[in-house]
């Protein structure tokens, strides 16, 4: 079996922040990326969790941000961390990607998801075989216990996924360099230790492949690094998906495109502007973002540490000390990656690889054929005891 775990917002260099005996043991007994994983833009939770399980860039899987608008779907999209009880139209997720649980189940496997982002939605008419819905109030040990039960029952899952919201949550509140985050990092190690102990208790530890990773890193921010869109454009001339953001998805009202874009573009070239702005067609190819109908006509990208505010009054009580969503070339945005198990080498590392490569790696570990994806086994196959020679996943 394969178990995949995400600790939200666990930056690659957090591994050196504290004594982490359980995580360090996995690195010693398994593999890791010493400089983290290059994730996808928007370097936020929803796009990156969906990339991990589909192997697709956001322009191919459609989850281009934590907030979405689709002209073909009337029902508003609301992320689960805003309203856990709200049901989104599954077409937001069922738009091109095939998540690993669907691939697994189509080929005879059984899958279990403990709160993995997007798993509540039917994709290709399929959900995980077993599922725990998103609920921040369920403690971390309970999440582990549920997965252990699924892995050890009469008809066990051969694929499990667990999501934990720390250290992201506390880093947003107190900043990534805070002592609070250091304590949260230590607690993730406690949870990893609890997981390993429970697997050992059920005689599963020697036979299971475990991947532990994250969606993105984290950077410091404050109300001193806000970019006020009101300084350049009139709020009555456009819509925006969220009025406090690193990447501004701007939808000009009819006939207002130039009235919005021109002043923003001019301002972006001023000294100390701290942002860039593009028409959808001109978004850099390396972001793998622009070729999707959900991309708005204008997209603005803040520099590291900065955020856009569309409503000036928001700046008066700006709540964040840490944030993410920036260019994936920024090292602070990189998540960590460690893994161990019978199919992984011992004490082996690479510098880095692309997050789209995790999906074909998972398919390789499960012995199933991958759906079309943007990933490659070229680097990640080196993690495996039996390297896949010259193997490259099917691309789209």
C-alpha cells in the first residue's frame, strides 16, 4: 500500500528548525529532496494539492487558485476553509484532471481520503472508496487513527491520503519565523511518530510506502507591505475574486479593460511598485497558468512579502504575518518532501524536482498506469530501488 501525507505550508527548510527525530529517521531510512519541491503557481493550497494528485499544471486541471470563477458554472465556488459545510459544484474539479484515487480505483484498487483537498467532489463519476470530510475540529491523532483502521480492516485501502492544516495556519497568524511555528513543526514530528507507532502496532510499517510532503512554503508579510489597488483603479470598474491576495484575479466590467489595465501596467513600471501585471494572453508560459478559460482578463502578481488589497479599509486591520502564493522560483515557496518504504532507497536524496512528478511516482509505487499528466519519472525514479530506466509519463 501507499500512504500520502500533506502538512500544509511546511516549507522545505523547516526541517532544520528543530530536533525532529521521527522525520530525521525517515530521511535516514528513506529519501528526501534536500532543497524541496518546485511547486506550481498559484503557490497556494488548492492548486498544489490538486497538482500533487493529478500530475497536472493548473492550466490543465483548472484549479488555478484558492478562489475560482467559471463562466459555465452558476454556483459560486467557496473553499472549504471558508465554509466546510458548503458543497461546490463538482465541475470545478472535474475539468480535465484524474486524481490518483480515481486512477487507482479504475484499476481495481481501494482508496481512502482524510480531508484531502478536492476529494469530496465526484471526478469522472468517482469519489474515494472511503472518505472523511473536511473538518478542522477533528484532531490530528484521530485523522491518523481513521487511516490506520482503513489500512488494517478486512477490505483495506491500498492508497491512503491524509491532510493536516499545520504549520500553515499558525504561520499565517504569527509569521513563518516565529517560535509558534517552530512549535508547530515539532508537533508535526510528534504526529509522524504517532503514525509510525500505529503502523508498527498493526504490522504494516515494513510493508507500506509513505510519502510526506506539502503544498507550499511561507514568507513573512505585514500591513507595511500592502499594495492598494484603490490607488490605481476604481473598484466600480471591476470584480476581483478576493480583496486581499498575492495574485489578483481581475475581471473588468464590460468596456473597462483598458481603463483597468493601462494604469496598473503604468504603475507596475514605477520604482518600488512591487508587482507585475499581465493580460491573460501575456502571462509567462513558465507559470503554466494562462491556457485555461478560468483565467481572468487581467492578472497581477505581487513580489515576495507583498499583497494586494482591493478595499483600502482592509489594510487598517490586516491580520496576516505570513503568506504564500508567490512566484514558484522563490525558494520560500518550496515545500518539503520525504519518503520511505520497501520500494524506496535508504539514505538517498536529490536536490529538487517538480511537484507534477509526484503523481507518476505514486502510480509507479501502486503498479498502475498513469492517466495523461505533465509529470516525469526522470528524477523521482532515482528514489526507487528498481529504477525505471528512461521512463517518462505521458504528457498533456
